[in-house]
C-alpha cells in the first residue's frame, strides 16, 4: 500500500515504530521530508484502527492477541508487509499489557 506515489505505508509504519515506545521523529521526518505529515497521518490511521480491534480475551493470551491483530490488519490491508504487521502487533501488545 502506498501513500501518494513516493513511499509505502509499510515502510512508514516500520520506521515510525522502529524505536517504539521511544520516539523516532527525527529519522521519520528526515526520511519523508515535506510528506511527513501525510505519511504520519497514514500511519496513525492504521494504528488507531489496530487499537479498535477486540480480540477474544477469554481465549487468547497477550501474544496471541497481537498475532490476531496482525492477522486482522493483514486481511484489511493485504499490501502491508510482514515487517509492518509485526510492528503493529508489537505496538498493540505493548499498549495492552
């Protein structure tokens, strides 16, 4: 999945979450320059969507819930690569622990 014509949402997600929970703003802004706001909006939209997913907590452990979130996001956005999906799953489990 691409944002505009110049970069992929997968790459933007992976870069934004590279040091999470630490910040990676400088590297992100350096990579995307004047398109940083657009790239960040795309990333945050996917992350908000991921956090709205409701795993079955009666059946799933935290790690399994992260895998479930990755699966749901992959179904919704099949063009996202494995690195981006893993970053989203890790983001989810960090916030839900």
